[in-house]
């Protein structure tokens, strides 16, 4: 479940928190697709970079499980080892599911 306390402490303004959520809702699906494309095209380093960015955004939402999945993808991809592709894909499938849940919460609970 999303926890906005870190964002509220950081921004101190509900409108800025809302803008963050709007931006996350817009950008996260693109990042997911980018990571999937990088994995499918055997570009683990690029997948790692994109996963790192997504991990940081998830940290602000205190989405621990999704954040850890993004970290796992980042770490697997950073080795540049193409043998990690299957592991990365499995992690990506779980991460995508978690992100979809986060996006649902943003839309339904926060009406954004």
C-alpha cells in the first residue's frame, strides 16, 4: 500500500504530492515498457538504468516490495550478463503486476 508520508515530509504541500503522483502515473508505464523492451532486446545495462530510476520513485511511495523487485532487476542487469535475462523477465513480470496495483491505488484511492 502506498504511503505518502515521505512525500508529504519532503514537499510539505499536498499539491506537490499530487503532482508527483500524476507524474508517476504518467511515467511508470513508460518505464515498465522500456525495461521490458531492454530485457527482450538483450540490453541488460539499459534495463538496469531504467530499473534504478523506477526504484527511486517507488522509494518515495514506500512501496517496499516493488522497490526490491526493481532493485533486483537493476542488480541483475548491471552485471551485463545476458544469462540473467530469464531471471530479469521473471522479476519484471512481478514488478509490472505491483506497479499496476500502485497505479490502481493512485487512481481509485487518491482520485488522480
